[in-house]
């Protein structure tokens, strides 16, 4: 997608892939089970053109974000901590 910046950020002890575009203020888009940042592409384009900076991460275990081996690393507290 044109103009979307992809980068890896270190958060909560893991490397997380995020897709973002635009200026401040930021908006956080969170995908559901079995998805990635990509379903938010239309909202990213629309809101960045309005002066916002949409940020859509791949949650832990998805896409280019680190996947811990232990299932105990996927609690709601871990996910919220990552965000």
C-alpha cells in the first residue's frame, strides 16, 4: 500500500511489526483473531489523509511480530502490555 511505513518496534520484550502513515495525533487499530494489520488499510489511507497517524500492529504471534513459544505468553495482559 502506497505511503504506509512498516517498521519493527521493541515493546514489552518483543519485536512488533507496525504499519503506520500520517501525522499526529495517533490512532491505534487492533486486529482480531487470525488477522494482520492489512484489513485496516482502507481506514489507514482515509484517516491519514485527514491529518491523523493510524498505527496498525501485528499482534504477538502474527505476521512479522515475534511469536513466543509458550502459550503462557499470550494472555490478555501480554497483549495489552504490547499495545
